[in-house]
C-alpha cells in the first residue's frame, strides 16, 4: 500500500530510467489519457529517445494526441490498432464513449487495422510502436514488447 500511496508522478519520470512505456486499456483512459499533457510529452519523449511505446485496448487513446518534435502525430504513417468501433457497438458503449478511437487513430494518419472477428487478439508492431486491439491482445502486446527489448540488448 505504501507504493500505491507514493506513486511517482508522471512529471517526475525520467525516461532514461526505463526501456518502455505501456498505456493500459479500459474505457476510463479515453477521458484520462487523450489530453493529459504530461503523459503526451512523456510518451513522445520515450519514442524520440528510441524506447518502446506500447498500448492495448483503449490505451491508444493516449497516443492520438502525441506529437513528435517535428510536429507530426506519433501515429502518422504507423501501423496501429486499438478498440474497434464494432467492439464498442457490441459492448453497447457507442453512446457513452467520448469518441470513436478507431476513427481518431485514422484521422491522425494511423494505418489502422483490426481483427476480422471482434474481441479476438490482434497485435500490431510497427518498429518500436506496439498496439493491441482489445483485452485479448494484452498477452500478445507483452510478448512483442519483450521481444523488442531483447533485440535492443
């Protein structure tokens, strides 16, 4: 409990102390991650310092507004995935989520793909960017991140 009570603030994170960042999923992050400047800056720093950036399910909500130092969105021209609009509809959440994550990733220039069958695992790796479509993709995202980290050594 002490660790939970003394969680490091995002602004205090030193990118050089870590090899990767992982943005968790859940509908709540659509509200918390999208415009949280410290998280957006930290994520851009991870990517620009050659670190692995990863996310799963709704976690890519934290990627849609990340801009790199050249002004481009991090997802521009990158292969990505995230919770699909079909999955939102099947989960009956299309009327309560603040936006369509699939469309937002596309609007930012992401090359979005999804599994043929909703709620099945789908992991996309584009260089050091790893994204997973839904909760069933979490294990695959973890394995992809471990593989990338092993290649760096």
